[in-house]
C-alpha cells in the first residue's frame, strides 16, 4: 500500500491555527504524523518458539476447569529444567555482575510489558530483602511506571525509547544492564543494550527463544528455552515464570556473594516493623541459642535494629561501634568475623 504524504505547509498551518485548544491541537498533530508513516507489515515473528502453537493445548477452549488447571501445572514443570540448563550462562553473568557491584556499579533491568514488570518487581524486592541501596538494582519498563498497571505495548517498538532514562542514570563501565525480552526481538530492549554499550556498561539479554545470532553490543545471552505457550504467544505464562526464577537467582546469588547472607539466613536486615523484628529475633536466637526472645529483643535494640551488628556483639562480646568496625573491615561478610 502506498504511503500518504503530508506536506510541510499542511503541518505549518496546523501550528498557525489561532485559538485552537491544546487537546485538539495535539490530536491533529499526532494524526498528521501517523499519516506520514509508510504503511508496512510488521516483522514476521512466526519463527520464534514462543509464538508457535502448543500441541497439548489445541483443545484448550473445550477443556473443563480441572483439566485446564492440571495442564498448566504440568506444563510449568519445564520451567525449573530450562533455568537449570541455562545455569552456566547465568553463572558467567552473575560473576561479572558481582565484580561490577563491588566497584559501586548498579544492575539495571530493562524490558517491555511482562518482561519489564518482572524486572521492576525484582528490583523493588532487593532493598527489603538485602538492605541494598534502592539505587543499586533498578528496573526500567517501556512507557514508564504507568505501564506497571496499564499496558503500553506500542512503546516497545522504539529502539531509542530507553535513551533518556539511561542517560539520566549516568551509566559507567561499572554498571550492568540486562535486557529482558521473551522473544528476544523487542526493539526497545535491543536498542537499550546498544545504548548501554556506548557507555561501556556490561550488557546482557535474557530471552526465552533461541536467537539466530547474538544481538549487537551484547556481552551475555541467557537463553531460557521455554518453547510454545499453552495460550499461544502469551509469554506471561511459562516464559514469565522462568524469567522470574532467573531474576531471583541473579539477585539472590549476587547479594549472597556480597555478604548479605550468613549460612542461609537473611542477616543483613533492619528490624523496622513487627514482621522483620520477629524474624530478626528468631535469627539471632538461631545463632545464639542461649538467648531468650526477651534478651534477643534487647540485643537488637542495643544494636539499633541492625541484626548483623547484634549477632557480632553477642558472639564476639563487643559494643556496637566495634561491631560496625568489624563489618566494615570484612566488607560486610559475617563468616570471617565469627570464625575463630
């Protein structure tokens, strides 16, 4: 189909129209812009495994509720397997990430739609879990935070859409940018990876569909080969679950390596509400079983709610300032402080 062409004089007349309300003005301006665009077919994505039909669900619309539930649960058995298959690539990515975080770098997730929401979710969960700085793990979604509640999928077609947000972050070579795209073809994500590499950041792509070649400017490709979805093309299902698991693994492993965990306990927390205070008391008593709940609570209070300091004060018989100095000396790692 031939493109419709709008001349510059037509656009100028729109600007010059007197007394035109703002809303009508912008509506006309957008309409004129759209009219200038060539009408072309979108890229054919039928080759992507995430877009293919699932043989087990061709009668999905005819299934009863129990059968539908069981089928979806069975299909999700593949999630843990594909993530485990990707463990070598995940480990290489995390190794580079930890090195960058130790240099005061940041982890920045980028995605559109479900992929973007999962990145924002994982970033938001790090501060309450690990007492990390709120700017250490950042989630960016195409269309901004409004897209968390209302879809704005059209934004994902702009390969330069993340430039302003990335520039505002003042990226450095110590930052790590992970683009998340189930199909691996999202222009917004691939463009963001290219932009991040302009700042020499470490870059990665997490995708659920095999790619013919690695994207330009990408240091790491993490493939979670989840295959077709029971609801064709709905990557919020199996692909979304695999992505969430992979992101959990990335940040949990990274913060374990940074000393936020002792044994399998979240020791780097502050008792700022009833739930966290109870958890801190129980962890303190787990490591110091001679304490009652009351004495453990007193110990936390003397440590200003800092569980890691409270543990050191009890185990090493030191005051709060000395405990803080030991934490600093050992870069936050509790094990070398408690090991005789």
